[in-house]
C-alpha cells in the first residue's frame, strides 16, 4: 500500500517537473474558470486546468515571455474579455441580483458555485473587467445596506416601466 502511494506521489512529481518551463519556453498569464494563474507554460496550465488539448477553450493566456496568444482546450467555454458583457452595476449589486433571482427559483440550476462562476466568467462590472469567483462568492453571501438600496431602486424603476408598458392609466 505504501509503495503504491509513494509511486503515485512520485509520478505526479515527475509530471510537474516535466511540465516546468525550460529557459526559452514562452509563459503566459492564464485565466480560466475565473482563476488567474501567472507565469505558467502551456503544459503547466494544462495540468492545472485539466485541459486535454481538444474540445472548446477552457482558458486563455496573455504572453509574459515568448510571443503569441495561447488557448487551452477542454469542456469549458471560451473565456475572452472582448466577449464579456459589461454591466452598469457593481460586483456587489450583481451578486445581490443573482441571489434574489436564485432565491426566487428563476434559475433551473441548483449549484450556486457553478452559477457564480458562470457570471464571473461572462460579465464585467462598471469598475472591474475581471470578476473573480471568490469576490462574487463573498459578495453573494454578504450584501450591505447600500447595495440593497441600489438594487431596490433598480427593481422599483423596472416595476415602474412594467406598469407604464402594460398598465397605463
């Protein structure tokens, strides 16, 4: 049993060493699944993100050395800042809106973590181009009164528009 455990650990260590950057290997700042991984080679990022080199993009990398832009492939959608939807909300306001929608049963998905990862990967706030999953998760569970007021005002404006559109007096 101990030999199997040692063999498994040493095999993982050999894989990590083989993936370590050589002096001339290009490195990238990787972004995938809402997690940023700086100064890593393609091989290192493939190990970290579990990408196989096939299917759809699971992480993108901006070069820190070498040249070009790399993408890792797996079962996750492409992450590209140019494709993110910009919102005129703060991250805290977005997190509270997501929480309200979730608690009202609007999302068929029951996994809150996956939901928050999706929003952090596909949206940017008025102040932040990159919304981390950690930040979104923290703000989802800890809204403050100022955020509540801002979201309440937004919802009241939306209700006023519905009243104007469908129930004119």
